[in-house]
């Protein structure tokens, strides 16, 4: 899965940054889900003053984050298929979905400017 032999430096770094961003995205999604779970389990605790809208906001942000992770995984799969131009474009799209992911953005730019993308 992580074959880096014979790739340019930009492609190697871009692929690694996309993978790191996906791992951090999964951890962020886990934080969102745990925050929603805590709100659901303890509605009368310190979060008592937060309206029901906050629960919908957490669900909406989790759905957007899942979409970003799916597109990011498609970018990583494109690097496995040696299609670095498509991987860069997908990584940039994934990075622009809220919340902004600068690691994925840099990885996508590096994939696009690598010599394998041409």
C-alpha cells in the first residue's frame, strides 16, 4: 500500500501528507462523535445552556467531515494507481471542505507539481 520506490520527492511527501491528514481527520471525527455522544448522554450537565441547535451543528459537521474523508481516501487511492494529477485535485477538494485542512492542501499541491502528475 505504501510503495514509495521510484517516486519523486514531491510525490513521496504529498502521499505521506495525504495519509497523515486522513489519520488526523479520523481522530477529529472521533472527537466530534464523542462530543455529540457526551451531549446526548449528559444533557443537563454544564452544556445545559446550549440549545438543541448545537446538536444539529455537531451532526452537520460530522457529515461534512465524513465527506471530506471519503474524498481524501479517493485521493490516496489515486496515488496507489499512480494517477497523481487526479490525486492532487481530489486532495485539494477534500482540504477545502470544512474544516479547512492545510496538511491535505499541501499534500495535494505537492502531488500536482510532482513529475509523475505530468
